[in-house]
């Protein structure tokens, strides 16, 4: 009888550990509540640090006419700029949407 009780206890403990441990080890997946409080102007200010924004013919965006899923739209960025030690692209800061409440993508 002792061996059966030991095996039952072992199985029960293993099942308990297998169901509780992953939820304790993984980070909480919390969705942000509400809309994005950052306006388009505030987002541009945060990215540029107050520098002027200007159009450029060196940057080319290729975006599909229509996407299957609006949350995942493939965007291809081409930059016609030499890669020199003192003149190179340091960062590309994503695409901002002007007409939706959540300007960051």
C-alpha cells in the first residue's frame, strides 16, 4: 500500500507543478488599457527632439495598396545614402499614422 500512495502523491504533485509553474515563471501579458495618450505632434517631438522634419527624396517607402491585416503591414524602406564614417543612417523610427488614435505602430 505504501508504494501505491507514493505513486499517487508523486503523480498529483507532478500535475500540480506542471500546471502552476509555467504561469508563475512567465511574465504577465497585460494589454495596455485605453488609447494611446501620445498625439501625433508629441510623437514627432519625442522622436526628433525638436529638430525640424523635412521631406527627402533619399528615402523611399514601399507599402502595399491594401493589406490583409491592418495590424501587420509590410513596409520596405530604402535609403539612398552613402555609408561613410561621418555620414550614415543612425536610426529608422518606424511609421506614424496621423489619422488614428494610436499613432505609434
